[in-house]
C-alpha cells in the first residue's frame, strides 16, 4: 500500500478525528495531552535554535516514545554540537520536501548531502580514523529521524514502525518514498491543509500532519 492508497482508505471525518484525539487534553494530567507526542512541536523552553540540537529537542523526542541514550545525548549536546550545527546550517529550514527537484533531492538528501551526514553522525555510522567500524550508541533510525524532524519538520519524515506498516514501506528509503509520493501530485498536501484548517493546528508541517493521521489510523489501542 502506498501513502496515497493509505489516505484513500481514511475518510476526511476519521482523519480530522485522529488529529483532534491526538491533541486532546489528558483527563488525568492537567496541562498534558492525552498523547505526549502532542507536545513534540511545542517544547522549546522559550527558545528556537534551528541550527543547534538542544536539551529541549532531546526532551521533545521523548514525547514520541523514544529515548536518546545518555552517552549519545552527552556527545550531541557537547563535543559534537559544533559539527551538528555546521551540518544543520546547510540543510534549508523552509523548503518543503515536495518542492525539491531531482537535483535538490540529490544535493540536500542524497549521498554525501549534509542531511545524510547528520543522519550518519547521529547514528554513528561509518568508521573511525583507524578504519574500525564505530561502536554504535543505540540511536536507531526511528530516534534519528525524530531528532532531525524536530529541527527540519518540513523536510525530514519521521520513521515509525506503525506508520511503516500502514504504508508498507519495507526496506525503501523513507526520504525518497515520501518525496516521490508528495511530488506526484498535490493530493497529500491538500489533505494535510484541510486537516490543519479543520482542527486549528496550523503549526504542523505537512509531513507531521500526515504522520499523525497514519499513526493514529494504524495504532493498537495501547499505543500512546
């Protein structure tokens, strides 16, 4: 099932309800949403640092049910922070994924691109100066995607096992899959626009809007 096909199976009313439910307040915890992920975009601590990964960003990632291991967090906020900032400065903030041409995709998200270098840095892919494979620190693709989506929400899709199952992603490159489907036509963007208008959540990117609906559509009752 493609992303387009998945959305054809979700009615407009159901999609709207998925977003409304996702952002509904918790009946048990005042000031907290029923789904902690509803705070993913809003946790900023009063600051917005688009070219730095901050402690607020790592806390925001936890609202999406993943944890950045302490060793990785210390490095991301410390020794790697300048390198991360240099890479983020080269990844555009306001370019929607759907707007990328073939050349844009290759330069921004393809092999050797700053975004892919950041992905490899967060995941500790590759080899060290001695040619040895780097020891991983348990930042998997899901966690890395959520960190990057926090900084570039219009460009980087979140990877999630529930959404991957709904869209039948398999081993496909998720960046390319979302890009190809979004640029095929304007159906997905129009659906996202309608859902944001109907629910009042204009702060959401197209990617995040679609992600929430797909996740809610595919989740089991106990997935929070």
